[in-house]
């Protein structure tokens, strides 16, 4: 017997003016799992997350999004956050002229219980000790990696049930990437369901339970992380060293094959 | 003489500072140069006038009523006009605030007439205090004192309250504010309310040294604008400093160089700042995310 999914996306379409960026995407995310969304640049991954968050006016144009059994498409972002979905946007959208601490506390803005916010703040400081050291520093003057930690910490202070992460490893040193992935796993083990958009397919599938592959606004393949890791095409285009001579031909074959849907 | 000029300069400068603050607060949040700021303050001052003279309320009630009115006016303007525009350009926004300015001016002219009224409610201008050969009116003292207190309260509000921090957060990154559950639209409306309130305080103190008519705040608006430009439109501290500086410079210029051209000092300052330091004298340099 399977439980109802925490997030259920039914056949959504999202436009930027006349450009169809997400073209009929469906996804079920089960509670407690990490789902990775992989795909090349411009595939529409970020757009899917922004659509879930209600950040795009009048989108999705078609389809429905249900969170915990309730429709959230067409709702205000501020209300979607209050229902328990948090978003770590691509490229660390911090508040540059607030201190690191103020940034984190803004993550607790929607919460009533200030004691809990404070204890969660301490938890974030345990994950990222450097943020504790620099809590008085303006976020705009933190390094890129520190800002990324700040964005993650701030989202955790929302205390979400579902966390959407858009390329958390972007621009981080290999060591820090490892650390961040370990923390993502810890967060998940603490009960937070996660959707993880990543370029780093190996790492992402390494911690995810499920994965989907996105191309040109569609999900072209989905399955368990283990199955995707085994998949020949996935290996060739996302896991291998895609720089080889025949990758263009390979890409064309991939495009042809995509019609199987 | 010099000290005297400095002190009256600070007094008028505090009003410029308040106008500059009001404009900067809105500019930071809504990216709108608010040309209706002066008229919003003017009509709030008229409300105080009407409450006191027409409806015979005591002074305190009249002032409170006017300030409450100014708050609501700011919120209503944001809600009815600014919020309706989808992806407006800066020119759209300017045209919109000029439209609001004309509407308010029309209402004030229709309700209270275009002729100048004496503002009876603070008779402090004629009561003087002497320090050696320096003379300060009670009104000057009250103006300087009230502005300082208001600025301090604003500072504490923005820096040390949850709501104030959320307002700064919204100014710095709207998307990030939204995804943390901060209701950006409400914050904007509230910002307009606060800004309108600050402008109204300037209006209430300016009316007794000027004459109350629908054009009351035209000059303070231009001066406040100049002061805000000195502060780069985004630095509240810079706007305040700009206001005081302008008040003093203008006073000295009027006394020692040319009384006729006293009012053009503000304009010259705008031009010079745009020429040499377009981001303002005190601006900090962070790129705003769009
Ligand atoms: N604001 C926008 N206006 C118009 N088109 C947009 C906008 N944002 C994204 N697009 C387009 O929509 C498509 C999907 O973009 P999206 O940002 O979702 O891709 P992505 O999969 O997140 O890519 P990346 O891996 O590079 O972050 C792209 O073709 C992009 O050019
Ligand atoms: Mg993206």
C-alpha cells in the first residue's frame, strides 16, 4: 500500500510570455524522499521550481499542483511558504545589506514560536559554524559559498516539510560540495522531503531516492536513482565525460530516442 | 550672525530631511520617485487645519487626526494606484505620481480654495529664546527636536524590529522576501503609509512659517528631492544629512551671496551630484537584484 504523495504535479505548462518553458510535466514526490531533477542548461528545471512556488504570475497556464492534498497552483507565494514549502533559489538570493544573522531570522519570519526559531538558528550554526562566526557581517560581503550556506540555513528556518533546492552546489569548492550534500542528507533524515535540482548528476543521484531527467521543458525519463545510475543514456550524457567527439551524434540519437514518450 | 544662520538652516533643513527621508523610503521599496510626496503632506496639513478651525477640535486631536489621515492616505495610494500597474517602467511610475499630485491638488483647491490661509495652530514662531546674540524661536526648537525624535524612532524601527527588518529585506530582494513568507504587497503599502506620515510631519511644521495653500509643499518637495539625491535616493542616513546640509548651505548662500537665487541652490546641488557622484554622496554600493 502506498501513501498519498506529498507533492503531486499534474501535467503543468508554464510560459514566459510566448515561450513554453515547461511543457506538460507531471511528478509525484513521496513524503520523506529526495527527488533529483537533472537536465542540461535551459531545460526548464528552475522554471518548474518557480512554478511550484507561485513566483510566476498567472502560471502554470495549465495543469494542477497539489501539496499534501490541497491545490496550491494559483496561490500566492507567501501562502505557499506558509503551507510548508521552502525554496533555495538558484544563485543565493540573500538580503545583501542585512547581517547574516538577520538573514537567517527572516527565515523564521512566518513562525510564531520564537524559542523554536532560536533553537533552529543554533542548529543552522552547528551545520555551518562559519555563519556563527560571521553572524554580524553583511550578507553581501560574504563569499559565494558562505552565501549559499546562508540561503540554505535561511530556508531551514522556515521549517519546511518540502524543500526545493536549485543547484546548491553551484560554484562551490569540491570539499564544500561534499559537505553540503552530507547536510542535505541530514536534513532529509530529519524528515524533510527534498526536490534537488542539480548539474552534478553523480552526486545528486548518490543521495537521491528518485530522479527525473528534463529536456526542452519535458521530463524525458524518471525512475529510482539506482535505475537512473544504471541507465546507459543517462550515463553517457550526465554521468560520463560528455566532452567526447561523438557526443554531438550521441545527442542527436538521444533526441530521436526521446520520442518514446 | 553666522551661528544664527546655521541654526535656522538646521531648522528648515530638518524639514528637508524629513521630505528626503519620506521620498527615499518609498524609492527604496517601490523604486518610485514620488512626486506626489509634497501634495500628500499638504493635504494632511489641510486635514489638521480643518479639524482645528472648521471642526473646533483641540490642537492635539487635530494633529493626531492629520497624522492618522496621512498614514491611511499613503496606504490607499499604494493600493489603488501603484499596485495596479503591472511591470511599470520608471517613466510610468513618475507619470503616475504626477497624476496623483494633480488629483490631490485639485481636491485641496476644491475643498479649501486656492487662496492662502494662515495656519493658526502653532503660535510658536513668535516666541523666542535668546542665547547671547543668537535668537531661536520655539517653533525652530520644536521642529528640530521633533524631527530628531522621529528619525531616531524610524532608525530603531528599521534596525531593531521584526517588521522593520522585513521592510529592509523587501527593499533588498523582493523574491527572497516572498519565499520567506514576507507579504511584499502589504510591506509596500505600509511603506507608503510611513513615508506619507513622515512627509506630513514636515508639512505640519512648514505651514506655520509659510502659508497654507495647495502649493504649500512645492518648495520643500524640490528641496527634499535634492537632499534625497545627495543621499543617492537609497541611503536614509544620506538623505537626512543631505537635508541638513541643504538647509544650512541655502541659508548661508541667501545671506552672503544672493537672496534671489537662494532657492536655486537645491537645483544646482542636484545637477552637481548627478554630474560627479550619481549614486549620491553617501551611497553604499550593492547591486540590487532584479
Ligand atoms: N524570465 C524569463 N523570461 C523568458 N524566458 C525565460 C525566463 N527564464 C527562463 N527562461 C527560458 O526558459 C527556459 C528554461 O529556463 P530555466 O531557467 O528553467 O532552465 P534551467 O533548466 O534551470 O537551466 P540551468 O540549468 O541553466 O539553470 C530557457 O530556455 C530560458 O531561456
Ligand atoms: Mg536553473
